[in-house]
C-alpha cells in the first residue's frame, strides 16, 4: 500500500485529496519520495524560520532530549523561564503564557479580553464584545473560529459564539461604529495572511488603538503568521509603531516544533490568575529549547534584517513579473518575506500551485485566488532569484 493509499484509508478527509509526498528536507529545499528536489517558499506556512534541518537548531533540540523533554506546569524549568525572558526582551515589558499553537494562543487572548471586560464593568458578560476584521483568520477552535470572519471557515459549526462582530479591514470607521460601551477588545492581524497577505495601514492600527483607549478595551494583535521576524522586525506591529495590550505568536517561533505564546503588557498581566487558564504541554522544555534556538539564530545572523532585504528583492521581482503578465496577475503585495500574488479570473491559484510544483517551486495557496511566498528568513539572493525565475517561467506557460 502506498503512502497516499494509507492516507486515504486511515486519515480523516478534512485536508482533501493530496498526492505529493515529502520525504526529507534541507535548508530551503524539500525532496519528494523519488528524491526530486524542490525550492520551498511555503515554509510549512511560515513555520520554518531557519529553513529545514538547521544544524544549530537540531543540536539544541537533541541536547534537550537528553536532559528533560516534558514536565507539568506545576514545576519550574530553565528553558521555560529563559524563553519567557527572551520574548519579553524582544517585545517589551509584560509577561508570557506558553501554549502549543496559534489557535490556542488566540483562545488565550479571547479569554483575556473577557476577563478584562468583567473586571472593568464589575459584571461578567456585560462588557464582552470582541471586534475582529472581515477576511481575517485566527484559527479553527470554537473561540478563534468565531473570531474568524469567513463564512467558509464557520460553515457547519453553528451556533457561533455570539459576542463577536466584524469590521472592514483597514477601515477604522467601520470598527468605531460597532464599538459600544460593551466593547472588551479588538483583535486583528497586522498583516492578514490566509485571505491573501493584506498589510494593515498605520492609520488603521493607530485608530484602533485610539478606539480601545476611549472604550477601555484591549487592543490585541494576532502575530501568528506575520511575527517572528518575517516583516523585517521581530513583530509586524513594530513596523507600524503601534503597541497592543497583548498579542499572540506561534508558527515561526518554534522553527518546526509546535509552540504558541501570548505576550500581555504589564498593565494587564494580572488578569490571568491561578486556575483561570492552563495547558498540559505548553511550555514544555523541548518546545522552549527549540524556540530559544530560533531566537538565538535570528539574533546571531540578524535574520529580521535579511527578511527585510530579501523581501524587497522578492517584491521587486514579483512586481516585474506582474507587469509582464497583466492578463494573469492582478497585483502583488505584502511585507518583508510575507508576499502574495493575486491572480485574475483567467488563472486559478490551485492550477498555478500545481504547475509551479512541477517546475520545482512550492508555494502556499491563499484566499482571494492568490499564492503566498513564505520562504525562510535566512533565504539568499540566489534562492530568491531562482524562485522568481521558476515563477516567471511557469506563469508564462499557464
């Protein structure tokens, strides 16, 4: 029985039909079961910050395996403490909660918002409205599902949690109209990822900050995909100069190991009290060691700066290709090493994705009929140029 046949027989069908088997990976490349090499500009959906099989990352994880893999949060470990310290140092004064994924991190933000609303109103459930942006994506668990204003994501899971309402991304007035005295928080991505890589404007995020200050509500940023150096700063919100009250992280901070986190500013760091939230695996020593290895490599090699530099190179190349094929490409946009190409109706992103893979380049589909470019932060000039060459050739063949 082939690997594909085993998947079809033994796994649930929520990921649809798949026919591409990856057997190993190294650096910016993956290899299929036949040994063919592909340039990976999908990065496990913005996860592989250091590329595949980074030697220093592997060395750190192997070393931790020999010492301590897991223990309950009833006890203290050095990797957990060190990672919390490192993240606070990169973000600002506040405190950290560690979990296992982006959706878990966003669930924690939602609970934080409700705790804040209850505290300032004096009554649980009175100040509980959370505003998010249309076309955003915050995860697939029930709370984050309610925060995700996309019908295709919410379909089949009614009743959706009732305390969420949705404004238009980059339209602060639409949020202000929804922001009553019952507002507990506004949660947005500084760069919307799943729906096609749409960066926020500085004016939009600044206005959301003002609305939250006026309504005594929390401003929350979802940095799960756009964070960890991908924008050219450690956090995308740092590019805008707008400080949230709390934010979520995941994906890239583990470099391939599952981990999520939230940072909460000092002002609101006492909202979570013993017993109000928890996790079995979150903050285990192995995950923390993996994340610390990512942060160390990022600092040592100044990978956020490289993301900014290579992001400009990638953007320039994609814009040139878009001008070459105006009948196929509608526009290209993004921030740092988080870029997308939006196709006209004449091209389906699924067809483009398949054709690109045949030519040796892996990209990630997104909503709005687009493809995402999410290479590792240590990608090189030559690798960016190779990706652009394959992309140009493939679009011409479609």
